[in-house]
């Protein structure tokens, strides 16, 4: 009899947790947090790489302009 009561209370608590979790929403676990961190790191690296390439292109264009201006003076 005691086993039945304990077993049924466990089942009821698990069902209750399921209903509460559906209403509240799934909380992010450690795996989700790590996945989000990795995605944000990848995005940051892509943005930094893009900014670095734009800087290098503009720097090269400035150097080419200076060389052209130097050739015109001679």
C-alpha cells in the first residue's frame, strides 16, 4: 500500500512538472548556453575579420593614391 502511494505521488509530481515546464518554457541548460556562446564568438570573429579586411583595403587604396600622386609630381 505504501509503495502505491509513493509511486503515485512521484507520477503526479512528474506530470505536474511537465505542465509547469510547458507554461514557463524550457530553461536553457549548460549545453544551450555553450552553444549560444560559440555562436556569438563566431559572429564576433566574422565581424572583426570583415572590419580588418575593410581597413586593409582602405589602407591599400590610400597607398596607391599616394604612389599615383608621387608619380604625377615627377
